[in-house]
């Protein structure tokens, strides 16, 4: 999954035409990528409250008007119904997948666009830091932890984290680089001790793909927007749509806007 120099508009066009069905890691580096959650308007306020209470995992970047699939603040002209590589649909407590959601779009739906750690990876690369899942052509590994989010009446979730292994001597630099991106999860939540947050096996992520960890490297964990998907499962709305893990929406914002 190498870095591919495309503009955000090119990424979204390829998604819309059915030409892109892969993780967006390494695509349009330098531009903000987001998690996407789409809910009926009757659930919108409480979900927004859950995100407000848990800004590390759920930093909000844009909210669409009811029934409008266009994220006007971060990508004018884009369409949340077509412009992601892959979606997940939650209905009757079960997830299914799709690459286009126009046929199931409803006029009562609200879209939420939430910061993603893919947005700081270009800064990491520019600082000479390795981003292993891009190096080896995989999706980033993500894990459920035993850390808990601040709940609302219906939404609650363990914190989900993404992991990037780093050489010991580069960990401090990674903290410095990523801490500037508070709207893309910011600094790590744990360094070097997965057991302390309830992760038993790094080779078996709950989402995404495992990546190799080399000698003299430590796993570094950042909060992850997939937390919202576990919160949705707990709340069990009658209908919801999200991005498939790692298959993000690519906005027109430059990464520097979040730093």
C-alpha cells in the first residue's frame, strides 16, 4: 500500500466510479482524511454529545445538514454516498458492506466527519519516521482496549487504538510530531506496553492488518475513530452507515490545518 500522489478530488472520483476499493492509507498524503458516521437525525444530537465527551477518539471536523450528503465545510462538492472506497451498514445489529450507498440514502440522515490518524502520517514521513503499514502495503492495525470512553445514555464504547511500531530512539520525535494534530487524535495514548491497555496479541488486530515489529522497536498506540463503530453497536440504532475501517473519506483540507 505505497504512497500514491493523487489529489483528494482524484481519490473521490475513483471511489465514485468504482475504481478504488482499498485502504486510503498513503493516498493523497498531505490532506486530511476522516472517519465517517451517518445516522438518522433522531440520533444525531446524542452522537454529537458522545463525540464532544470523547474528543481524543472522536475529534469532530464537519457535520452535514439533515438529508444533505455534501460535507460543505471540508470538501465542497463531494458526496458522502459515493466518495469512500467502502462502507459498512449497521442494520438489525449486523454489519454489511457496500461500495456505494445511494440506493439506501434517506432524507433524515446526518453525516459526521471525524478526524483520522492517517492525517498525521505525512508529517511523520517528512520527519523521517517509519509508517510501517504504508511500507508493507497493508491497512493499519487497530485494537479494542479495556480503556473506556465517557458514555451518554445510549452510546458507550471501549477505546479503539491504532498502532505504529517505532524504533526506541524515534518515539519522542513521534510524540512531538503527532501531538500537533489534536483534531487527528494527537499524541499517543500508550507506548510500549500493550498489556496495560488490554491488548494481548499484536499479531491479531481487531480491525485492519497485522504489521511486523522489528528488533529495537516498540508499539505505539493512538486513539482511533473506529471507536465510534463499537459505540454504534452498543447503542444499536435502527440504521447507521460508517466507513469500513481504513477506507476513509479524503477531504480538501491540508494536514497543516489540524496542526
